[in-house]
């Protein structure tokens, strides 16, 4: 397993967040190749709940998740979803997304860069919306993709409640086909909606035939 970037850039981003109400940072941050065993992502203070001080850990979680996802789609390693997601339906969908991406990704990933586009806080509902960009360099060429996350506080631990990719490459295109063109995800409980989930997997099953 690889380790994501050192926490210093995260602290710098946090300071920028606290000094500006409008986060719109287009700078890019590289990952390295020295990830330890999977870690848990905790909020800063369980007694208070999700706050702006959790930004660093939230960004770290999204970046770590994307790094593992991209390398999983090129078959370089499997992806452990346990540190990131607690919903069985959502885990099942992501495994399908990895499989779909791996069939299309014959070009190995060489380097990943991530940048924060925007963050919105929904503290009363105990979640944050994260908008990120990924730049993927491959053996031959590369591509960029946009990723949206909903990160929730689940009893003191951070959890990815939803994730949607706007693909410009070949790793994440299942979302556009199965879920349709979504401008912005906004429901942290969507993977608990049995009827909606069943419809998603019906579409995937029909597409495989």
C-alpha cells in the first residue's frame, strides 16, 4: 500500500480555508508511493461533531480514496473500502466501478495529482460536499477527471456517503452511464434508498448483457 502526501500541504490548505469563505484552490498536489497500512479518518472532536477543523482529515480521506481507486483500476493492487465507506450498497457499486474502469484502463498509471475545487459545509446535517479534480498521468498520455464527494460524520469517524465522477478519461465513466449526468450530488443517504439502488443495479446488469 502507498501513502498519500505528507500532511503539511493539508495544513496549508486548512489555513487558507479558515481565512477565506470561498475555497477555490486550483493548485495541484502530488501523491507519493509510500502508503502504510489503512488508517481511520476521525473528526477533530466527537463531542462537538463535524466542524471546519475537520477539513484536513476530509481532504486527506478523499485523496487517499482516489489514489487507491486509480491504481485499482489498472490492476496494480486491490482496493480496501473499509476505511472509507460503511454502506454495503455503495461498496458493491464501487467494486463494479473499479471492474468497469479496469477493463478500459490498459494504460498503467504513473503519477496522480489532485486539487481542491470547492468545499461546502452542511454542519447541521453533519456532512461536507467536496469538489476535486484529478490529473492522471499514464505510461502513454493521461487524462483529467472531476470528482464530487459527500463526507459524513458517522459516530466520530468520517465516511464517504456518496461519490460521483465526471469522467474525461476511461476509469470512472460508469457514473455517467448508470447514474446519468448529475450537476451536483446532494444526498448523504442516497445509498440507503433501496428502490433507487435496485434500479442502479438493474441498469448495470442490463448493460452487461
